[in-house]
C-alpha cells in the first residue's frame, strides 16, 4: 500500500468523527461542535518510475449542537455562514444578470 492509499484509508476510517467533535459537558449543557470537512488525494506517474502525489483538506466550523434539559438546538457559526453565503449570492447574482441580459 502506498502513502496515498494509506492516507485515504485513515481518513475514511474516521468517518463521521471528522465532522462532529467530542461532546463537551459543562454547566448542565452538552455542546457538540460541527464542521464541514472535505479532502482529496491524487497521484500520477509515467512508465519511467517518475511521478508524484499530493492531497489536501479543509475543515470549516459550521456551528454547535447545544443540548440543555433534553432540548437540542443548532447554533450556527456566523463566520461560516458568510464564507458560504457570499460566493453563493455572488454566483446567483451573476447568473441572474446573464439570464436577464439574454432575455432582452
């Protein structure tokens, strides 16, 4: 097994533990951190034994689950909402302007 396969297997075996952190209990409430996690690996080479590989990942904290007295509430991270929302609004605006221009 090469290094890329080894890394891919170690990340795969972690599963949901990558997106949900360990619960923390304090002052009668339980807090579970939640993140968006993405990763990728790749590699290539030639017949002359030359090649390379690489990988990368990202983890964006999107919020927490707060459990108090049996009630679960999701509290979003406002920074993550902005990071995800601004490009979405921008792309939607560009698409709408192009559609309107094409309809004229």
